[in-house]
C-alpha cells in the first residue's frame, strides 16, 4: 500500500499521524485509493497548520466518501498532537453530531487521563473525560452544545470552550467531515 507524502517534514505532527494511520489501516485491511490518501493527507496537513497557528481563517471541507478514513485521520492527528511536547499550549475541540459519537470518539482516542474532556448534556458521557473542561487539551462536545452556549454571543466569549493559553482551537464536524479553525 502506498501513501502520498505529506507536505510536512518527517517527524512533524502530520507526518507522524499519517505513519500511525497507515499502520492502522494495514491492520484493518483498509486500502484507500491514491486520491483518498491525498484527501486524508490534506486533513492531517490542515490540522498541522491549525496547530502551528499558520492556517488561514476559513472553513475546510473534506468531501471524501463515508468509510474513507476521515475520522481515523483526525484521531491519529489528535493523538500525535497530545503526545507532542511542543504542542502543549495547543488545544482542540472536536464537535460531533450526537452524544453517542462523543462517547465513541473518546474511547477511540484513548488519551491519557486529564488530556480529554467531554462536554454534553449527558453526565455519563461527560464522565468519560476529566471534570475540568478548561484544563483538558482536547474537548469533545456536540455541535448543539456549541450552538447553545454561543446563542446571543460569539465563540470567543464562550470561555468554557477555551483551553488556557491555547494558540488555536479547532472544531471537527465528524459527521460532515469539516474542519473549522477557531481563535480566541
């Protein structure tokens, strides 16, 4: 199985994530086409520039077919982000459509305790992460929760979504395959 090269140097966040993703896909006997690999690299590269603080402010869509590996790409990049000692001030928000997706994503990420928080209307889902939402580097929430908290105000004013000293927050609409960069 060949994978297109990332535009980032070896050892970068995107490159490390794509390496672990390729290994995961081999274990799962999942073989994306070259075009799909290119789209998955675009997702990883976009998250890389978001984490680096060099991404243009706009919405990015990934129109890959269901089952291509968009969610797994995000999972592998987020794992690499959390493991990267140079990205400790970079927080991220992963937005999902349903509470069950938040639970499944939390399990799939398998991040160290204290690194992930879940913020939904469901106490069982929230208990899967740390209690202090603002101290967790990764926040998983629902799109509805963000809409509710931002009703009548801006995202910047909704402080419960902010990771202290975060360079950038970004949201991933897992069901829709979109990434959106958010600054404080």
